[in-house]
């Protein structure tokens, strides 16, 4: 498959899952979930969504909530995407910001 097609699919998945999360799910007040990156496999069968969760202490709650509702999210996404094969979504925690913050602290100390 072409890389351009995978990039287009990643953008469509990001847009649609973001819309689904905003409209269909109510998280605790003050919990913000952002899709920071979407990575689609070259064969278009799997899509990993990297999430940034604020505040950091609510990460476990947010990930458990999403994993519990993944079949509902997948079903809603499948209705929006008119294609075959439909990509299977997987949620991953984006730790790049946390790692960058740790590096900044280390650099400030030295």
C-alpha cells in the first residue's frame, strides 16, 4: 500500500476518533485527552493512537475507561469510515512529553 494512503487514513482516524471522544464520552471533570499521534500500519489493518492525558495522575483512569469502551469506539469509527479492510484501533500512552519534562529537570539541576 502507498504511504500516502496510510497518512490519509491516519488523518481520517484521528479526526473521527477525536469527534467520537468529544461527543460520545464523558470523562471526569478536568480530565483532558488529546490524540497526539496516529500511526497506521502499511497494510492499513492496524492504527495506533497515541494519547496525551492531563492531568498525569488521571492517566490510569482514562486509559482504563478507553480500553473498556474500545469496542463501542471501534464500532462508531467503522460506521464513519467507508472502506475495507477497516483498521483495528489500539490506544497507547504518549510518554514523549513526560520524558521531555524529566530531561528538562535533569538539565536544570546540572
